[in-house]
């Protein structure tokens, strides 16, 4: 096969989706495909879609309209162009995509893309097709590993999927339908992947899953391991200096996870723990399976395990039946926790989910107004959190060149981007940086002598929130 076949994968969704895009590129590299940044020149164009909110899905259809013209243009020049729709819209819409977007050749669900080479081959011979059947085992273990150059190109911080799918069925959410039931990868496979990444220069891994702390993969002892136990093992991989995990459900934080935060300096003291709402009435209607009090107790136990913990969250405003009083409870929760950052969304009714059928939908202008108020509160806390970094010393993992010559940008334990003047040869190092200035979107620091070179990150920032 010629080595000049061009591939472009466009990712719309969450970190799992971004990871899936990388794995598709790794798989197709074995078929002679090389990634290109210019989508319109690709011989194979994959849209890896997200269905979480309405806008995400509509974006895909409008993009497919544009792509149809590229495909016609390529055909006029005698150049082949295959279009694949992958990801959660593919799973949810299936055949409907082929009907609405005739330029598409293959529709493949997020659990089936390991079959892409065979699917492309069949589509070429027999015409358009859809594959959205759920497998019983994780597809990752059927995929070839990434090669060293691909890992290097992606930088010193990498994602590793350890768990897929969700059994929680929050009443607003499509994920249990698009990603299917929870499946955990075996410990040995995860460790082999982390070792491979570390050998290629990766210093930080983020273990990802839709419900990552429900992890229950098979350990080398034949028993189901918890995420806490897995983290204890991952930090032992030589070269790995930092570990994170996302996204967690508050109901699945167990003692082994608390112990990991207490005992592992490599486990970063920053946790994304989505709460969605501060009102118990709304939490119950969402089927979140935890109360405001349960959630606050979990955060307090976490802070007890490690004093420098900081938190982020996801919020939904305008869930069906949410009153002004309910919404104020969300605002008061934001004040009480003092998040270092958070994402907030207007509730979007998703086809097939229970909440979409509720009669008491909240009017659009009300959702809009609540979102504005919530985002202002979150921004205020985020700014205060960043301001508290001023004058402190933070360990920074240097990731890539900054905007200015001679400058690098790295991440603090709290994922804050930090700029510091250092040569490119220092990428991948963890250095102690004195924070001298707070910008709008990043911090600026100077190397604090003596530079820390052990690769270990010790807690430094006092819990100020
Ligand atoms: N598994 C994760 C994340 C799921 S999707 C978790 O349980 O937290 C990421 C975020 O999208 C959710 O946390 C939620 O805040 C938001 N979201 C999901 N469905 C939504 C919907 N129908 N409308 C608006 N936001 C939604
Ligand atoms: Fe969706 Fe809830 Fe599962 Fe998260 S826990 S993926 S919000 S159903
Ligand atoms: Fe979107 Fe699917 Fe992720 S719906 S958020 S790409 S799990």
C-alpha cells in the first residue's frame, strides 16, 4: 500500500472521544494512512462525533454538507475520498445519517472502530454501511499499539482509557445509550500501554472513562481491582511522574480512592467531580443517586486526605422543573465549595432520555439568564483561585513552546497553564516555578532555584478554598 494516503480525523467530543480519534489514527497508520491537517485533501475523512447536547449533533450535519462539496470536487479531479462518521452521533442516529448525508460511506459506533479497515474494504466493494453493534469486550485490546513517533508527536501528557460506558442512567444523559454498559480494561493491558507511553517520553497520564471511578478491571491476581488500586500500580511505572483520572461520579468515590489521594504524591491534587446541581430535588429528578450533603461530605473527606486538593465540576441549568429556588441552591453550592474551575451547560433535551419527556421544560430565556449568573460565579471563584497562586511556588510539567521565543508553557498540578522562560530541551521536565504574574488565561513564572529534577511532585499550594 502507498504511504501517501492522507487521513484526517476530526474530534468533537469529550476526552474519550479525543482518545478514540488517536486510536483510529494509530490503527489506520497500519493501513498506510498518514495524518494531514488539511481535511479537504484527505483520502479518508473521519468525523468523530458527540451527541451530548443538541448543538453538538447539529454541527455534524452542517459539517457534512460542506464535506459533500469537497467530495464532489475530489471526484471531479479523479481523487477518491471516503467519509466515515464515528462516535456517539453515529451510534445514536445510525442509518439516519446515511439518509440525511448521502456523502457518508461508513457509520461506525464508538465501540466498533477497531473494525474500520474491514468496514472500509466492505464499503468499497458493496456500498455504504452501518456498524453500531455493541461488543462485550473492550475494543482497545483488539487494537494495535501506537508507534513511538505518534506518541512523541502528541506530547508529554497522554490519555489512557481504562473504562468505557456507563450504567448510571442520569435522566438527562445519552451516554449510557451511545457508549453502552460499563466495561473495564484488565490491569495488565493498561500497564502495558502506560509503559509504552513512558518509554516514548510521556511523563503524565490521565486515566479516562465516562465513569472512571466505577473501574473494576481484572487484576493480575484474577480479582477485580478498584481505581484506587490501579492508581497505586500506575504510579510505579518508571518515567511516569504525574497521574490524573477523569470523569468521576460522586457516588463511586470509595476508600481506596481516598487512600490513593492520601498516599500518592504523583496523583495530582485536582479532581473533576461533577455535581450537576446543588438542589436535592433536582438531583433526585436527575437520578444522580447522591444528595448535596453526600457530595459535600466526599469533598471534605478528600480535603482531609490531602490538604491541597482543589475541585472542578460540571453543572446543568434549566433541568425540567428547576425553579429559581433550586437554581439558587446551585449558586450557593458554588460559593460553598469555591471551585478552581467548572463547566456549565444549559439543559438540552436528548431524544430517548427520560428528562426529555418531562412536561415542565424550562424556557430558553430563563436557562440563558441562569447560565450567565452561574458562569459569573464560577469565573469569580476561578479568578480567586488563580490569584491565590501569586507568590507561591508550583511544580510545573513543561509541555511545549510558548508563544514568545525562548518561552515554554507547562501545567501546574491544578492544570493551570504556566509560562516560563526556558529552552525547548527542558520539555518533559518538572520544575519548581515561582508564580510572578497572573494573566487572563495563564500564569507567568520564574524558575525557583534550585530546580527540582526528581520528577516527583510534592504538595505545595496550601488549600485556600
Ligand atoms: N460521565 C461524566 C460526564 C458526562 S458528559 C459524568 O458523569 O459527569 C459531560 C457533561 O455534559 C455532564 O457532566 C453534564 O454536565 C453535561 N450534560 C450531559 N447531558 C446533558 C444534557 N442533556 N444537557 C446539558 N448538559 C448535559
Ligand atoms: Fe451521563 Fe450520568 Fe453516566 Fe455521567 S454518570 S455519563 S452524566 S449517565
Ligand atoms: Fe459526547 Fe459521546 Fe463523549 S456523547 S461527551 S463523545 S461519550
